[in-house]
């Protein structure tokens, strides 16, 4: 962790599956736990389509995929066949601005998860 970041915030570390990384991570900006919420949205897409978000399987060049996500002005495509509730969860997870994504605690209160507990 570099100086100048707050508790729970990181910068400069790039670990994980590129297609699941939040744009702010790939831009080298400070990031916090909201990048994990972004990854949940990406996991929903992959589970629904059996393919990673951003058509990542078609990018043999990792740098091209990093550029695509880091410069994105919209979230990855969310499958239309998802239930309205799960679609809403994915949309909320994939807000481009980290501060617009719900924290995990709030996300777990979504009606789509109520029947799980």
C-alpha cells in the first residue's frame, strides 16, 4: 500500500482476472472494496453466459483488454435473459463510478438475496 491511501484503499497493485477488474484498478487509480463489488457483477455475467464479460475470450492481447475496460464509458453488456432482480444487482455492481456501487452489506439486502438466508 502506498502512502496517501486511506484504510481499505489500495493503489498500484494488479492481481486477478483482467476481465473482472474494475476500471479504476486498471487505470492505476486508488481503489477500495467497491472494486470487489464490480467483480461480483462480472461474475454474474459469466455465470449467465458461460463467457467472461467484455468478450474477453476474443482478446488474445491482454493490453487491448486492459485498455478497453480502463477507457470504458459503459459497463459490460448484461444479459437480457437475467431475472429483473438479478439484472438490477448486476447493474448496481457495474456502476462505472466506484462511489456509485453499493457496499457488499447493502447489496446483500437486495430482494434477490433474501430467499438465500
